[in-house]
């Protein structure tokens, strides 16, 4: 938990130091006593230095503190977020899925997606898992047995997946997904065509989600 909130705590401390320094400079400047002015300026300067140190700690620590998606194990440091690719995200999510469940059955036919303890601080991984579940389906050939997971999934399990994505701001994809399930309950071909066509879209959404919440993956 501390690893997740540490970047925010450090930045908050730096901003607090700067705010206090500004107040000291203002009040010391209004003081008539020379020693108060000097003391205020000295304390303010020390707070500015402390804020700089906090900021440097945050900035330098980001490179060495392993980020789940950015850490390069060969170079022992994080890559810039700008260099993160969809392939990186997909590979890391494949690894993550293997940590929270032993097989796809636990996600589609069990209750793994309902266990909030699986998804880290503020359940940040949960939307990614939902995207990944649909992505893995869309990558499969139409005659793959992998599609049976969706076919056999309970309405409750599918509803959890949809709600998860909706809460993450994914409206259009979920709306179309629900519509196809309701309108063509016995026509697997419609769903297969829909998800297979949307693989690039889902891949892009996973990447943008990770970049948007990158600070939560430390």
C-alpha cells in the first residue's frame, strides 16, 4: 500500500514545504524586527531546499522503483512512459493474469473478477483485466475452443465485466457488447466478428489506461 501512495505523499510534502516557505517570506517581509526578517528568510530558504529534495527524491526514485509496466529488468530501471507500447502492456497483463488465476476458467466461470483483493491499490488493475479478457477472445480464431469461456460464462460474471469497464469510462464498447449478446443470443458469429474487429481498439484502450494511471502501478 505504501508503495502506491508514496509518490503522492512525497509530492504533497514538497508542495507543503513550498507553501510554508512562501508564507514565511511574506510575513518576514512585513516584520519590523530585523532578526525576524532574517529568521523568516533563512527558514523559508531551508523549506525551499527541502521541497527541492523531496521533488528530486520523487523524480529519481521513479527510475529505480520498479513500475509494473515500465521496469526494464535488463537495464534495472524504468523506461520513459512515452516508450511504453501495447505489446509491453499485453505481455505484462498476461503475466498478471497468471498471478491472480490459474486458468481462464477462474475468470469467466468463477468469481475471480469479483475479488477486489486481486487488483491492487484502488482496484487499478481490474479494468485492465476486463479489457484483457475481451482482448484474448478477440485474438482467437473463430473455431477456437477459447470462445466457449464466453458462451458458458454466467450472466452475472459477464455483467461484472461490463460494469467494470463502464466504471472505467468504457461506454460504447460495452453498449455494443451488451446489445449483441441480447439481440443474437444464439449466434456466436456476431460476437466473434465484433470482438475480432475491435482487437486494435481494445489494445489501444489498454495502453491509454495504463499511461493515464501510470503512477498507481509503482
